[in-house]
C-alpha cells in the first residue's frame, strides 16, 4: 500500500508498504531517514522516539498506515535548515551526553519535548520521569541529565 | 494482511461486520509489539485512530464516558480529579511515549490479566460500551473479562467507550514492579471507598487468570465499617489475598503475590481512610 506522510515539513510518499509495517521501518528503510533507531521493537527503549502530530511516540509502535496524512518530525528535523543544531543537541554535545550514540536521537527528541513544553528548568524528578522510557546501555544518564538541565537553563535565559 | 482505515464510527462498525477477523488498533502499544516480534499476525488491522468521535470524553448521568481513543496521557491530565483511581493507574503505564498512544479501551481489548486499567475499573464498577451493526451492548466490567487475554466482545463488536462512575470518595491504586517505568505489574490493586454509602470497591490485577474483585473483602468491610481500625485493615488485606489465584512466573512467585496483595490492600485502605479524615 501507499502511505502519504509529511516528514520534517516535506510531503513524502512511501510505496509498497506492508500493512503490518511500522512507521519506524518506513522512515528508515523507505524514506532514507535513519536518525530514529531500531532496537527493541516493543516500545521499551525509546530509541525510535519521533513526534507524531507534535506528540512524542515510539515510531516502532505506530503502524505505517496510521501515519497517513499526518505530520512526523524526526531528530533530523530538529536542526535549522541552515544546519545549526537545536539547543538540546548542542547541550548534549557540550556535556558529553553521547557515548555509543545509539540512544541519543530518541533521548534528544524526548528531551526536546520536555523543554519545549516547560517554562523554566524542570526538577530532576520531572526530567527522570519524562525520560523514563529511554534506555541508555552505556549508563550515561548523569551526563544526559546535565545536558537537559543546561538546555533548559539556556532556554529560560539563566 | 490488510490495512483498513475507518474515518467514522459508522464506517468502523461496517468494516468490523465485513471483517470480523480484523484486529482493531488504536495506540498500537500491544498490537504492534505482537506483529514486530512475530508473535501473532492478524488477518487485518482496523485502524481506529482517524475516528474523531472516539477521542472525546463526556459526563453522562454520574459517569464519565471515556471514548475508546482517549489516551492515558489525557486521562491523567484531564480526568485525575473525577477518576482518581484510573488516573493513578494510568500514570504507571509504560513511559510517556506509551501513555501518549495507549488507551484504556485498548487495555480492555487486550484483556491481559496484568493490564493496569482493570483494577480501578473493577473497583468503581465501570461499564464497557460495546457496539456492532446490530446495536449497543452495555457490559458490566465484572462480566467483561472471560479468560487470559479473552473478553466478552463478539467478533463483530468494537469498544466504543468505557463508562466510569464519578469519584464518590478516596480512590487509590498500587502496583508492584521492578522499576518505576516500563513495568508489567507483578501484581496490582485498586480501591474505591464510598464513604456516604459505607461501601468499598476492589480490583485485583495480575494475580488470577483475569482481573477480579475481592468480593468477600468488600462485604467484610461494609459489615465492619471501621476502615481506620488496624485489625479491620489487616483482615481486609487477608481477604483480598484470599480472593487471588496467582501463579509462579518470571515476574514473581505465587507466594510473593499473595503476600504483596495483602500488604497493598491494607495500605491503600489506610491511605484512602486517611484522605477521607483529612478532607472531611
């Protein structure tokens, strides 16, 4: 079947989609957007987190056909058109919040959704709760928390 | 496999009548896991996410009618004051990403004994609104669960909504798991006090082939209405544990579940009574 979906602002068409296929597979294998990562395929790890109509979701659990006519924003769509990194991405780089990098795209999208919806700097408990569905197997959580706090402080002008 | 995309509720009912073998899908947090891990392959998926009617909730004669497309995130942010037990249980589901997609109706459709929605729905006496081209059926929650991952829906029926009684007193939900996110309950318990009527509702999760009430514990407390009495609380816990029929499995042992249920029942009763004393 055919799926029409707007990704990072651009209308896209995927053909020959199998009806049981996930949005994640369509993004990575049919639309050339490998930013969202494929790991657990059961919603446990958060590596595939993308925005679907502005709401962060696990792309592995969205049936491709459910994205028909909807808007998806992936980690590739966070930087500006000119290539300037989003402040959350910059904070991850500065804080060394990236080890092997596999969980990073999902964490950045999920952290971005927290900072976008939050005025001021979220409490640590709130950050942890918001990121509870994103696993980092390099155990880099402390640096990741540093990065989220830094990005939030900068957004709040602190 | 076929992909059926319903855009209105009437169309969804017609599609389900034509294709009773189609699996309805909302958030996909159960259905897509089965497909991704090749544990099951439905003949067809019936996508209900475009059906706008399902994403609404309303107040109807003492109940909140929660549409089948209302996500856990919305139960938490929009209904916590009126359905506190269901909102607490919703907070323990998966992760933010899962709660942004998953629905109470999906939990009912999957009918896993471990589903987090079930204890508060049992404790409050919710009613499942099922519909097919033949008409609407209102199924009391106690009649809905028929076996492990089985429910009372006919092959041509879909869940339209679940009707949950408005809060009539303190409600609590408690769940045992190995961490605070992405956890399938080892066992869980929901309680709803109705102080004016001196009754209590209960719901046990993940400790029997289906979610179930602890009927004898409810009757005991109604006959011995001293929820603040430690001895009454202890006996209430024992009776809740006695109502369960857990198994040993990878998440926990039978004995642990029985013990934990007695503790959770006693504690949630204590929390509920404390809240009542504090606010009355």
